[in-house]
């Protein structure tokens, strides 16, 4: 997963910020007569029409999401399932579904939400490339609530495409070379494992790693 800045950087067709100005007095400008013809009292400011708040539309999914197999099984199977669903979200952005694969409030959830909102605002989606898990080591048997896995993984480069123009690439996300990671998972009340953090070893204080 990559941060909001990674999504926006290099994007020529990025989101346009709307700047609304209202209720500002312009020095030297004439006052507008009141309806009765009397002059407008000093200090009175005519309110501007409020700017419209445009909410980007969440695109309709191109395909159905993959089934989640995250309740039990081996750690590689659980990671593969979480990553497959996360990649489906990047290809079919919908922030309302982030909690299916990440724990709310965790770094992984915040990062994935930022990515999806950025893609929606830019009317874009990702042509995903599945991560390759070279090795996965975790506790056996699985603990009750939280598990820390030690993973070696890589991911090919991914293109970010325009929703508005067919076959038009906006930018691309860099390759993730083979990297040693510490991945923490939380087990929810529904019995399913979810990402909480994905960090590089030994630099656990660095930025979140773009595994998806």
C-alpha cells in the first residue's frame, strides 16, 4: 500500500481544489443599494452564494470482490487472501469496504483509505500486480487476538489508469523489490484476520510499505 502522496505525485490529471470566496469586502468598491433605495449601512456585507459541495461518485465495480479466506488456515493463505481483496479495492475503489481487510484506526486502514479517496477524486483506478510472498513466518498455533508475521515479499510495478479515458495511464506505482517486512494482523470479533501494520525490517519507524 502506498500513501496519498504517492498516488498524487506525477499525476497530470489530479484532483482540482475548489477555492470558495464569500463575504469579503473589497476596498474602494461601491456599495449595493438596498431594496428601498437607501444606501447599505456601513459594515454590511452581502453574502455570496454558497459553493456547491461536489462529492465524487464511487465507480461501479468491474468484477465481484474475491471471497475472503481469513478465518483460519495457514498464514500464507491468509496473507494471499487479504492482499487479493486489497488489490481488488485499488482496482475498484470504495473506501466503505476498507474494514473488510484492515482494522479501523490502524496504519494500514488509514493508508488504504487515503489511497482509495485519492483514486476516486482523480477518477482513477490501479491495474494491480499481485505481491509475491517468498517466505512467511508466524506463531503456531495462531494466537487469540493479534499476530506478528515476518514476511519476505515483492511486487511488480502497477499502472494508475483514468476512469474517464480508456487505456490512458495517469502515472505508475514503483516496483517493490524483495523486502523483509513485519506484518501485524488483528483478529476481529467475526473471527477474521485483518491487516494492522506493514513495516520494513529493521526500520519499523519508517513509512508504511506499499505491499498492495
